[in-house]
C-alpha cells in the first residue's frame, strides 16, 4: 500500500504501534521497568542510553512511553519528543537544557504563572537574567535581545489574559540574532496551532490538559525538529531524572485517540458560551482569541485553525469583586478549580493587578474552561448565576 498522509483525526487513531507477533491488539502494552536486564557484560557496556532500541535504565523510558513520545511528536509536526512528570517539569527541562549562568531569557508578561516564578528563581539564585516582555511586542522584541539572550519563551494565547502574540514576527527577530524560540502550546494542544510551521524551535505541552483529558494525570512534553536541540534536551531529561510512570502514559495513550473530537467539542462549546456572554450587559469584554475583543485576534485568524475551550471575560466595572465572587460561587455545573482540559467545566476569578505589570482594564476578570457538557445547560447555569450576582 502506498504511503498515505492522514489527517490528525485519523492518525491519532491509527498509530504506527505494532503489538508483538501473535498478540495483535490495538492497545499499547504497558512496560514497567526500573531495573533493566542485559544479556551479558558486553551488551551492558556498549548500550547507549539515548537509543530507544533497548534499555539502559528505566528512567529513560520504556516501549510504552516511546510510543507516546512518537505520537506527540507527530501531532506537533516535530521529530523528537521527551515526556516529563508535569507540564511545569517540561518548562524547567527547556530552561535547564538551553540556559546557563550568565545567560538571558525573555518571557512574556502573560506567561503561565509558575513559569514566571521559575524565571524569577533563575534570576535570583542562578545568575540568569529573566526579563518579561509585553506579549503584543511582535517584531519589537528585536530591541530587547542582548548578546547573552539565549531563549525567548512564547505562549499562545497567554495564560488568563489570553493575548495572542505574533509568533512569526517574534521568531524572525529571534533567528536574526541566533536566539531560540520556545512556545507553551498547551491551549492549542498541537492541533489548532502548528508552531514549527510558524518558526518556533521548541514546543512544550502540558499533557495534563487535552492529551490526558481525564483531570487525573500530570504530564508534560517537549518536542523539537532538530537533532542538535534534541541532544541537549535528552541530556537535561537524563540529568534531572524526569522519568514518568507507565500507567500514566497508558492513560494518556488511551485518551489520545479521542483528542481531536474532544478538542473540537471544547472549541464549539466555548465559542457558543463566549458568543452568548458577548451579548450580556454584565460583560464588558470577551477575551477569547476568536473574538474581536481579544488582543491579537488578527494573529489568531491568520495563524490558527481552531480554538481551545479556555477563555476569560471581563465584567462591567460596576460589579465589585464581591459580586463576581458571588457569581462564581453560584455556578453549579462549573466547578472552581485550577488546571483544565478535562470533561468538567471550571470557572476561576483572577486578581489581575498583582499578576501583570501594567493591567489597565477596569472590571473583574473571570476565566472559564468549557468542558464536554451540553453548551445549553452551561449557558443556563451562567444565566442563573448572573441573576444571583
Ligand atoms: C497547566 C499548564 C501548565 C503546567 O502543566 P502541569 O502539568 O500542571 O505542570 C503549563 N502551561 C500551561 C499553559 C498550562 O495551562
């Protein structure tokens, strides 16, 4: 049969995995290993831990995690992937792989909160400068690049405030000066934004979110195209001891086949809710990349092919924090909780003034994660909570 290029929906179902002869079935076998065995001393001495063809130690992965890594790389359009014990661990692995004492890293001001904290820690205790830039800076990032700048982090859209950056413009400016660009691509799950095609060098995913989809597993991944970058990541992965549990890997593999359909359902539900909220007098702005209120909406239109289930709204300034807290407390289907990407809808209010250097907007910000419930039921829930506010 000739090689056929399948769409992600199909290739998420038909993976390259082949079960052992005589034991054919769809699921990937769960291989556990801490101690691994060698047939003789010669084999023990000659085996290379970087090769995925045989064991050297369980920490580097087993055939189960190698299948997941191959599938995550395929989704992103990358070549190499390493999974880590959490999304935050994946971020840390990128920093430790590509930064050293005396280097400089640039992060968007709306970067995932714990990533910002990690940057500040690098600056305080590791003599690496971490500077935070306006996520809408675009090509203007060129002016911030110093001779010791090694890495520029991006996130599309940024956490909570949802600005969509001009990724190609940032990549061009970075590459002009030989600086690497990494992206936290969790919101788009590798499905709605093909980061490598827009110039990004290193893609990070919080697999905890859509890839897992179960609100149960914590995992991260880093994907690259270039062998040289992969070698640095593998060393960091090995040195940091970022092995993952194979039962968790299996749960993610089990969820992955339905990710495309779940993602599209989250997208459709979120857009329905966002459109309904846009028409409400209580809401001043809908910060959903597919809506014009959202800074960088034009870049989303140009570069993205879909949207995730996560967006924020800003309430009219006449409502106090006490009132919007009452709104969140009055929701019944929406639960109050961090993390997202699972079947359950979530809602969290944020205090933006402490989170952003220059937050000028009046009105309280509330973030919604739209799960897999009926959008009509979710709208009814929001309607009753608005009435109680
Ligand atoms: C959740 C999340 C992370 C971190 O993932 P964990 O597995 O919870 O550590 C990183 N970036 C973004 C955008 C996230 O939403």
